[in-house]
C-alpha cells in the first residue's frame, strides 16, 4: 500500500441504507441519534465534488455542508462558492470539519483574470486550481485546442509561482482525432508538465468511447486527480459532445464501468486525490450507495 490510507467515517445505518433502500436522510438521522460509526477504509484520499449537491447549496449553504460532512467527507473539491466570499466559504468548511483541496474555475477567468484566480485560490487555501470546460462552438478543433494549451501553460506558470498546481479536467470532446491520436494527446504533449497536470473524469473518458485504464497507463503521473462516477448500463458511448442527460449518472458500481480495473490502474498511476462526483437528481441517495460500494472494492 503506497497511497495514504484514508478513512471515511459513516454511521452503520448509512451502509445498511444502501441495501435496505434507506435514503441519506435516514442515515444522517441515525448519526445524530448516536449510532456507532462504521469506518470505511479506502486507498485514497476520497473526497466529494460539491457540485454533486449544487441544488442543495443553492438553497442552504451551511445546511448542505452539514449534509456533506455527515455523509462522511472531510475533503472536498469546489465548483464555486454559492454567493459566499471565498474566505468565508473556507471558514464555513472548516466549521464543518472539511477542507477544500481543489477548485474548478471558468476558462475565461484563467485566460483573462489569472491574478484574481490566484487571490481566490489563496483565500480558499486550495492546493489545486483547475478548468473543467473549454468554451467552443461546434466541435472542439485544433485552433481552440492550441489556444487552450497556451492559456493553461501561462495559468499554470503563474499558479506554480504561488505554490498552487494547475490541472485540466477532460470532458470528452478532447478525444477528437488529431494526427495519429487525439487532441487530448496533443494537450498532453504540448502542456508543460511542470505547470500543468490533469484530472481524469472517468465518465467523460468512457462516454466518448475511450478506456480509462489505457489512458492511466499511457500518461501515468500526468494524472494527479480523479472523478469517480459511473454510467447507466445501456447508455451508448462514442459521442464527442461532452454532454448527456444527468440521469445517466448512477451510483458507483451500479453502472457499466469496470471500477475495480480503473481503481487498480489509478493506484499504479499514483493518483493523489479522488473525488466522487454525482451529477444526477438522485445524488444525495446515490452518494451513500457509492461509498458502500467503494468499501467493498480491493484497490
């Protein structure tokens, strides 16, 4: 075991709830009632991308932080601060025993306001700053890819000078053919590894018809972060759209992905942080199911 062992503390009812059909709410109530905790050990660390609870955050920021922590998370990844100032959002996370490791920022801010991004990332005490979408009309092409490479190299250099790592989170459209490979291969080739690393979203590898295991083997430590999620069985793959119905996100282990093989390859690639991301309308029920499944997998 070369990775750090990380424990997510969940109540016993949380694990049982996934089997008996109990939702996250009943699990949380059991936690408040003082039920004995169950410790799930992962080859980790494993955190939560808070975008999974975006609908809840839009209504109640502190209450949703309580929910995330009661689900068992101490590490999180951000996609905005839901109208809270960054320093206040960080303090609120701390009050709920959570720490933000990384955050997604809009491409245009990385391009035109990198100094502002640095200030916000410092206020949040982030280790990583990333981009999860490159705006483009129609198909993603070589011109837009080369522009993004330049933006990422510059942003990464600036962030590195402040002790923060930059990453790009692929979203599927980067697998458009280029030369003997894809535009993602071009991004890997032309981004400076001293300034740019990558976050693999396994959903957005499988959806365009690619293989996460092969990509982890090919690019190894260029991948430092990973989004853990699963895709509904029967969903067709091969699309470069970077978009599908959010209901196609299912609990990890319930879909069509070979999760054990992906986790084994991720361990060999020395992924530093894993984040569960569930974009479905059922995320608060599916997240406990995903945690229960991950506790059964040998990494």
